[in-house]
C-alpha cells in the first residue's frame, strides 16, 4: 500500500493560495485516476483506489496546515504503513517558483506543516515532494504563503503541480529513486536528452523511429488497463505538443529494414525503464539488437 498526502488548508478562501500546493497536487492525481477525495475520516479527506496492483490512498488533512500531523498520524497508525510507503507533497518558500524537489527523507525546514507531521509521526525518513513558491522577500512570510497565486505565477505553479503528480505516480510504480531522477533533473539536462523530430535509429537489420501522432493514438488504444491509458495519455500528450523538439519519453516504432514490416514498439517510461514489446516470432532474433541501440540513444 502507498499513501500520498498533500498538505494545505481547507476552505474555499485557501484553494488557490501558495500554501495549498499539496492539496492541488492531490486534486491533480485524483483527477487523472478518476478518484474522489471526499471521505472524511481521521480528520482528513481520503480517496482510495488500486494502482499498479496495490492500494493507493490519497490524503488531504483537514486540521489546517500547522496541525497537519495530527491527521496523518491517525492515518498511518490505522493503516500501519511503513515510512517508505508515504509521500508528502507541500509548498516550499526556499525553492524558486515552479521548481520541484524530491527527497527520500530529511528535516522539516521552515515549513510548519511538515514540522507538525514529523513531530506527530516521530520520524522523518519518508519521501517528500516540495513545490517551490519562492518568498518574494515577503515579511512576514505568512503574508506570502496565504496570498493568492498571481497571474504571473499561475503557469509556473500549474506546471509544477502536474510534474509533482507525475513524480508521485512514478514513485508509486517504480520507487523513490526513479521519482527523484525524474523530478530533480534540470531543464538543461532534459533538453539534452530530448528526441529531435526526424530522429531515426538504424542497425544492419532494423529501422527504429519515433511514432507519428496517429501511431501514438493507436498505441494508447492498445493499452488494456484504463488507469494505464490515462497515465500514458497524459505523458504522450506532452510529446505531441512541440513538433520541433520531442520529449525523451517518445514511443518508438520498430520495423525491419528489409521490407518495412513493423515488428514492435518501444517506450522509455518516466522512470527511464525501457518497455520493449516485439512480436513473439521476432523477439528472439531482433530483441537484443533493438534494445542495444535504443539504450545507446540515452
């Protein structure tokens, strides 16, 4: 079982304040998975689903930020989940607006909600995802964290919330290292690893190229699990937004050089893991050849 807890303040007046990044991230995850986070229990709103073969619990404490730990302590005591199976998402004034950082453990820093969580749980060795809100030199800081998100900040924070949701779901499926590798990578590194439009990989017997828009849609249609379809749809939508520079996680089409027969597909998932799918009658002969050249790409 995994638990993702987003910190924030309940109430409509706080919905779009800087201090509610954790709540916004939970809402983003819930929306993708089709989960309602509306069951009031343990002084928190809860939403539950199955994902990647295990139970996932989404938590939004309703105790107000500075007492967040009271709710989370009750949740953790009831479900008896180990610290490594909890991720807490929250805002951070020490990170630039829109920046994202994931750590496997650590202190609370200056965040009162995290101080409450660590005090109530009596341990700090659990994963956490911090969404940067900057501080704009605000004195006192409470004026900043409880202020409404400005029009200028909105695009940066919306993107950060979506990326936090991506990272949290990667953590659920692949673990903390994969989530850190995804979230903590710099924009410069991402550009370096991007797949340029028109890239074609060739071996003596194979041609491997990024899929077209129609091929991407066909790939999604072939996924059998609805939750997987939603997750990959979100990822693949990113790939098609920019026609000049495609993201690292583009799906690939694998064809025989002689005759052009399509024999499979490949996808580097958000964790960096290669998902290689080749028709059984070709797998033994061409599988390792395709894997070798694809891994060289990265």
